[in-house]
C-alpha cells in the first residue's frame, strides 16, 4: 500500500503479486495489483511520449499518448498532450514534405513534385503550393508536353501526313496560341492538304 501511495508502481506490482502468490484473495490485493499495473502502464506511456517528444519523434509520442488516452483520458492532461503531439507531428510532416518537394523541384522531377503536392494538400489544404513550386512544376510538365506535341506535328509535316499535321498543330494552337511557329506551320499543312486533295481528284 505504501508503494502504491508513493506511486512506486513497479514495486507495488511486485509486492501485490507476491501477496497474491502467497495467499490468493488476501484482502483487496488482486484489485490493488490491477490498479498498480494500470498505473505502471500509464506512467510508462507518458515517459515514452515525453522521451519521444524530446527527440522530435512525434509518431512514437502520438502512439504512446493514444494508448494512454484510451485507458484513462483524464490522466495528467492526456487529451491536451495528445492534441499537441498530433499538431507537432503534422507540422513536422508538412516541413518534411515541403523539403522533399523543394529537392524534387531542384532536381527537375516535376511529376514527383505533383505527387508530393497531393499529400501536402491533404495535410495542409490552406497552403498547397509553397513558394509556387507546384504551379511551376505544372507549367514545366505542360511545356514538356507541348514540346513533344510540337515534335510529333513537325514529324507528320516532314512525312507529308498533312491531315495528322493539321490536327496536331490545331491542338497546339488551342492549347497555347502563338506557341513557336505552330500557326505558320498549321497554315502550311492546311495548304498542302488542300493541294494533295486536288491532286487526288
């Protein structure tokens, strides 16, 4: 009882266990053993959470506090501690994602930037585009796609596939009017298509 009163949970568990082994059912030893074990678990989870928080390991802190909160929500501000740990974890996750996105952006990995941006938008819907890197990655992807479309359109033109060339340059002009010399090449392709149609007749 003295160990229990002084919150020496481990010693209390050992003492009540010994009493129960020596004489099962002695007074309220079984109930007090259960109390001591529960308190020992709660204290251990709290120690684990505090140690993890000290190392900025918020995943571990949240898990320990969730365990603690599930058993005794009123234990030493468990709810407030859990809320703080979840907040700190999301701040850390956001910082880590932004760092990852910045590195991917610097490496020119545009699709990976957008994939990370989706995670960030779920985590922090109010700030989905830090420093405009997401918009920039989207623009880079669009530029690359346009450049590829343009190369294919030029290829159709070189191979005298007039209809495909017309369709390809039309698509480019709709996507981004004034892109390179697409308008002039579209006119050329249309003229060549008409000429070929007349010759076929």
